[in-house]
């Protein structure tokens, strides 16, 4: 029977253990054998491969349901939700775009058509090294040119204290400061926490498409023309934009479908003609597997000096905070559920449990850990670390976007409004 992971066991594991790992069996929420939809990649294709699995004599057809990057994003989202709801407190850097909404008073005339809100390092793709934060200001100064920014510029595995203080998730989920002042020589931190979800025994479905227009608009009802004011479309040639004296059709040939009107004839396909790969028609699987691995040696490579001096006690306290944060992120994400995308809701057939890989040759110890228990562990680790003088500020560092960044967002939103957006139902 699994025991609850306690703080002493966690701290000892961080000092001497190999890894915490979790492996969960999942089924589609619709029931065994119902179709799920993996993420799609270029050409509407799935990430498929054969893998060797225990107890299976031959490699098994598998399909990626959630990538390492996507799983990290879901865990960071779970942490952000826990911060917003007051369940946890942790260091955070955020950029506030709200003053640029229509109707808000701001020193510039720039306005965003679509609200962006506040973006934090938990939501930025490259965490604290992201260009969004780099191109923002702290009290009028470029972020990476402030005292905080300069400390981040100099982080390394032998001095990671600044990241613990301002963005500890960069030490859990990894970071490469490739767009900072050092370019490609910027600090790199490997992912200590890695997770993915894979569908087993994948059988690929058929891709279907159709649409019935309730207005019954016919193909020959066109052509549609681009208006002179670039807003909408028109059937009236006199109102159409002209090039070389001829009216400009909407899209390639002015079909009503260019304005998203008309029927789409029912069709189906199961393979790409070019690559012979399976198209995005969904899959059926015997089950899915979620694996999570927290590397403890990766944490032990990190040093956390204070005032230029460190000690094993300081280092181990900081590493224990990071390990607790990783377990907390995993547990909070599990609590939030596995609704990966449209038509890909998975249900764990067993609760989230962890195995601790200790000394070589010893059987793994098994532990259970709910989200509330993980939060309690994190708070214990923070209390011990801060008592030793390690930093853990809970008030966010508030940045403002530079004018150039706001202009870039505003122009991009205007272009998207004119062109219309393409959605990818299954994208990771």
C-alpha cells in the first residue's frame, strides 16, 4: 500500500536519490475504444512511431497525445491557477497589457483590439528568458538592463540563486537564454521534470469534412469582390477594388467559400497523398500512458550561493524546494484533469502515484500525493529554505510592455482581423 510522501523522505531523496517517476494508465472519457484526437503537425499529420513496451515481443504502434513541451505548459498553467486562487505563493514576473485596452487612459494612443491581460513567466514560452519579458520595461528601464535583469544575465548551474528568486520554474522545466545579452552563449538549464502522454496500439481513423450552409448559398452565386474599403466583400463590381481596370475578386476566384459561405461537399481521406502518412482523422487505442520523471541528479547539479558563498545545506534546501515545486505542478495538473484538446479527454483509471528510485538494485518505494499534500510539502520546503536566507519573494515583479512591443501586437491583431484566422483543432 502506498504511503504519503513526507518532507523528510523528500529531502533525503533530493540529496541521494535518482528520480521520482509516475506512470498512469489512461482511457478515453467516452469509454474504451472510443476515438481520440492527437495533436496535428505540418500537413495535418500525427507524430507516430513504434515503441518497445514491456511484455510485448514486437514494437507497438504508438501515437503522441501530449508532448513534453505541452505537458510542461499544462503544469505551469496549473501553477498559475493555484497562484490566482491563492493556494500557493511563489516568485513571478508579469507583463501588464491592460492599460492598452480600448477606453483605458494611457500616455500613448496605441490600443489593442483583443485583450491580452497580464502575461507571466509561467505563461511565456521561454519562461523568464522569453522575448515578451525581454522587450518589456521595469520602471521605465529595459528589463534585462535593470539590476534584476543583470543578475538573470549571469546565472549558471553554479549560481542559480537569481532564478530561484525570480523564476524557479526555469530550473524545473528548463531554459535556454538564447535571446538574452549573450545570445547563443546564454545560460542553459536542462529539464529536470519531463512528462508525456502516448497512445498505445494506435489504429488510425478516417478524416471527414463537410458543411451544409443553412442559407443554401451556391457556388455560382459569386463571384465575390474585394471592396475598395477593404472591409468585407461585395457582389457589386462598381464597389470593388480595381487593379488595371478590373475588379479584384475575393481570394483566388471569388467563390462564396472565400467568405465562409456555401456548402462543403462531404469527403473523406485516410492518408496524405504526398507522404503516405495518416491524416488527422483521430485514433482508437487500447489505452494511453502518461509518464512523468523528475531527475534528482539534474537538481543536484545546481548551486545556490548567497553573497558569493554556498554550502551543502543551502544547496540541498533550494533543491528540495524545486523538487517540491515539480511534484506540486504535476499534482495540480492531475487535479485539473486531462482535457487535452477538442475530442481528447482522458481519464486515469488509477490515482496518481509516485515511485522513488533510490539506491541501485533496491525496489522503488511507492508514494501517493494529492495536490493539497503537495502544496503542504512545498510550503515546508519554502519555510526551511527561507529560514536559511534563501530568497522566495511572493510579490510579483510588474513589467510594462515597451511601445515597440505594443505596436507589434496591435499590428498583428489588425492583420489577423483583416485576414481571418486558421484554427488547428488538435495542435499541441
